[in-house]
């Protein structure tokens, strides 16, 4: 079990590594558009239409995109157990109709479960090893 001192030190280190958030822009896809990136935030926001669920994604090029979670996206993210830090891919197929005639925005959603911070730290540790460190 961690001591309070260890927990506080870890939190301080996280805050030191924190970068100022970059302003995001809303992802407004057209049919066939794809968005791939790391989930930075999942939150509810207030719009002029009421409360909406959103997901903030950082792309491979460092762009910050806010995705309004439609019913289709939300259902798929929940079933895939998407969390902050995971890699997500969204593809927009356009508006579709249900059997009863209602329209909805159709997406394919994929999630890669990952802990980027831990992975990066492990990779850094491996890069620091020399041949003398490897025991056989």
C-alpha cells in the first residue's frame, strides 16, 4: 500500500508533466470521415440544446477534437468500455434510417485499451538499459 507521501509525490510529478490544454474544435464529419486518436476527456457539457455527452480526442498530429457522442457513438463506446487514455477510431457513415423511419447518424467505433503513460514509461526504461543490465 502506498504512503501518503508516495501518493502526493506521484500526483506532483503528474502535474509537473501536465501541459496547458490546447483549444479544441468540434469534429463535424462528412460521410466517410475518420477520426483516430487518444481519449483525453469524457464529459457532459451544457449546450443551447441541453446536456450533451462529449469526448475530447487528441489526434496523432496533436490536434484536439471534441466529438459530440450521438446515441450510436455513446452505446458503442460504453459496450467497448472506452476510458480516458484509450485509443479510439470513429468512421462516420452518414445518416441512416431505422425500420420505423427515424433517422440516426451511423458510426463504426473501435477502441484499443491502453495506458499510454505506463507504456511510455516502460519504453523509456527499456531504452535506458545497457547490455550489462541484461541478465541471462
